[in-house]
C-alpha cells in the first residue's frame, strides 16, 4: 500500500499584491507519478519551488518524504532531486566532468567514478561523455541534466517541464527514463506543458487554477467528468439507420455518414447497454467506435481555456 511522499495542505504564496497559491491541497503517493497542470501563472513552478525549499510559503504546511519544508529543509534537500525548466549543466565541462562535479558536491567520495559510469550507461551518454557540451543535442543535454539530479539517488524527484523544446523521439526517451525511475520506487511530481505527456506518464493529475487545485484524479477519472463522450455506430444503409434511430431516441443522427452518435460516460456498462438495445431492435451495426473526451477537453472545462499547451 502506498504511503504519502508529498503532503500539502492549505499552501499559500503571494508575490507583492498577486496571490499565486491560495490554499493548495495535494497528496502524492510514494512510487507514483503525479502531473501538476495549469495555465500560465497558475503557480505550478511556485509550488515546486516551495516543495524543494527554494521559496518559503506564506502559509499552510508541506512535507516531502516526511520532512517539513520549513521546519526541516535540510531533510527535504537530502531526499529530493530537482530538474528545472532550463538545463543546469556547465557548458565549459564535458558530460562526464559535469557528473563528477555533482558527485563531489554530493560527497560521494570513492563512489563518484563508478556512479558516474553507471549514469552515463543508463542515459546512453557513454560515447558523448568526454565530448564538450557544445556537441550535445537538446535531448542529450536534458538527459545529462536529469542524470545529474540522480547522482545521489533521490526518493522524490521534481521534474519542472523536463521535455520542453525536445523533439518527439527525445521526449519519448525521457518518458522511458521516468517510467524506469518510478518502477524502481522513485516518486515523481511532474509539471508539463504537454497534456499528452501527462496522459502518458501520470498515475494522477492535479489541475491548478486560481491558486487552488480544482481537480485531482487519474486521467481516466478526469475524462469521465467531462460530457461529450459518445459511441458512434455506422450502418450499411438508410433503412438500417432508420431502425437504429428509433431504438436510440437520445442519439445524434448523421444521415450523410449513415451513423448515430449515442452519449456515453465511457463505462463498460454503457457500452453493454448500447449493444443490448441494438440486439433487441434486431439491428446490426457495420462499425462501432468509442470517442471519449481527452485532457484538452478536461483542461478547457476546468479552467475555461482551450490551450493545447499549458504553461507555468
């Protein structure tokens, strides 16, 4: 059974007259990925900065790996890793030298060299390890940045938009790395501007809007909250379509496409009910497809914005 790795209650933060966080409540179970979504200025990065002890909260409470972010910041820092929006690598050093520097800063001592060798292999940077960073692609630099976060393996990792600007192949490579970390028991709090990324990686998604968490659940749970899901039934001819229309009084008819759209909440129970009504009416559908709201629909419904990208 998962225990809480991050526990936030009533978190508040203002900058001048602008209140960024207004009572944020959030729980992240150990060994899971939680994605924090929100539009520009919603406070995602501020939340991460508070949880990683970079910014002090104005009120509320927050613990990370059992350590209070205000009362025991050293305990929090010992338990976490943070990869920010921008690469923190030193351009004057090679990849290997960057990792060795971080190992020394984390006081690994004699374990430094074997740990660096292990990370270069894990992140597919062996050939590039002794080359200057000027030769690195964006994806390689982000992999190195994450590798530096893992020099002393953290229990909790904060990934603040880790794949921004990466090409699709590099982004998927980062996804695989995140999945492998979670499989080994690491907890990840992810902020991202890519809704598809949250859908792919997150066990749970929290939507931040107006300084508060306005929704929290699994991706499927959030999608089921949004109306618009439907089962599309396509038929061979107009007569069959007419028979089906009489059986489904709540369906939307597409006469040109010889199809019906029947509302659904996405559950198996609803699908079974549709199939039973077809059978009872003696009607056979040529094709059936299920259409459910995606995270774009969820984000628009919860925040009133139709952004396909949501930024901090």
